[in-house]
């Protein structure tokens, strides 16, 4: 499990939607955050990691319920 103390280099999971959406459905970053990621400071990256983790809506954080646990 990823922690904010030791996150991967990027939140990207290879399911990009920034060509069609302002916020990527895969990682939860905005199109600007995705395109500028390599230029951001460690503090800026950490702030983004904290936000997308708190929001928890991107595919990176959402696990599909199994058929037995669906409502």
C-alpha cells in the first residue's frame, strides 16, 4: 500500500483521461498537474498527493466491489 511518507514517483496508473477531462479519472490530478509534474517541487508534489488521497475518487484509490459485496 502506498503511503504519503513514501509515495511512488507519480500518481499515474496509466489510465489517462486528461485529453477529455479536466481531472484525470486514473490518478485524480488536473491536466495542468499532469503536464507539469516533472517541474514541480517535492513540496508541490506532496500537496497534490495529499489532495488526491483525501479526495479518494480516482481509479487509483477506488476498488470495484466484488459481486458478493455490491449493494
